[in-house]
C-alpha cells in the first residue's frame, strides 16, 4: 500500500509541478518517535526572548525589507503566542519613512543545528502580496561551487497567496549558491491547507538529513527533494513577514480589505534524531 501511495504521490507531484497547481499533502504521516525534542520556544513569556531571537538583518531600529520595513516593535508575545503584525505607518516608525512595517527574527548565533525535524505551528497573515514564512538559513548559502552542501535556504513554508484564487495555499522551496547569477532554486512547490489557515492553526515542518529534505503539513508528507545535495552545515531558524515590492516601495495596497494582519505563532520546535 505504501508503494502505491508513493507512486500516486509522484504522479500528482509531477503533473501539478508542471502546471503549478497546488494540491493537498497526501503522503506518509510523520513518525515523531524517531526524534527527540532538543529545542523549542513556546512563547510563554510577555516579550520576545532576545536570548533566543535576534532581528534578521535588522541592525538598527528599523531596516528596509522588500516593499516595507522591519522593526522589532511589530513583534509581541502574550498568552503563549508570538504575534508579528503588519501595519502602514503614514508618519513612519522609529524615525523611519512612511510605509508598511512588519518583522523578521532569527536564532543566528543562539540556536543552530544540522539535520533533524523542525516545525512551526501558526496562523498565516492576511494581505495582498504579503507573506509569512518559516525557514532555515546559514551564511554558507552564498558560497558558490559545492551545490547546497555548504548551505541552503530551506523554506519550510511561505504564504504569499492570500489574494489568489486559492488563498489556502502555501509553498516550500530550496535555494543555494547565493542570489545573484549563480543562484539555484528548486522552484516553489505549492500545497493546499485544509480549512482556513488565516484563522486556524496548522503545523508546517521539514525533516532534513544527509539524503535531502522532506516537507510536512499537519504531519502529512507533501514532498521530498535532494535538490542541490542536502545542506551539511548548521542552520538557524527564521520567522518573518514580508511585503511585496522593493527598496521600501510596496507592490500595491498590501492591506486592502484587511482589518488586522497578524502572523500568530504558537510554537517553534526542533528535534534531533534519537
């Protein structure tokens, strides 16, 4: 039976990949008994724990990021949840210009790991050309010439599809060799999430080992890949919300029709093989 499921999964992935059609994860269920929990943030405090999270390339009060700005004031913790909001500030924030403000945070230098299973439970943020993401990263991603073995960007999920025909869609991807002429990308693999991921919690995870990456939605396998050869170096974790555009100039009215855009994270967990 497992071979039959795997065969049909391959067919579904092949044809949907060609046409860019999102589909539900229908693979094997995750076996967590193979892992032990080694790190987690359950967001039980009343503020972002700065011994765990720093700003992702946020060195000052604010930093430009694509079509908006990142400012740590946009991230709050309460009632066991992290919330990253996106808002438009006509007068700017912390001395920054007018624009959309959100935030990206990472565990660089605080927690990094090679291989294991990594999972986030969250509600996605609403917005036109706005996406939340949970991803793994390291500086070696910029090194060219060794495939992805010296570091990759591992996008466990991204959610830029709120204003699309299938808003309950997320994507996963792998990148390596930097972001210039040598950049290599698997290409976004799109998957549907049951229910309303903008108001309901779901889990998104990746199992990473020397053979490659296996992605999961709510503990069900969506797909596997060994694109570029698996990263073999420690990587840190990132939570982020980005607005479409460039140099702080948004791609449009990001929050049109949105009362409150919130990326709500219940937990982030990292497991190692037993």
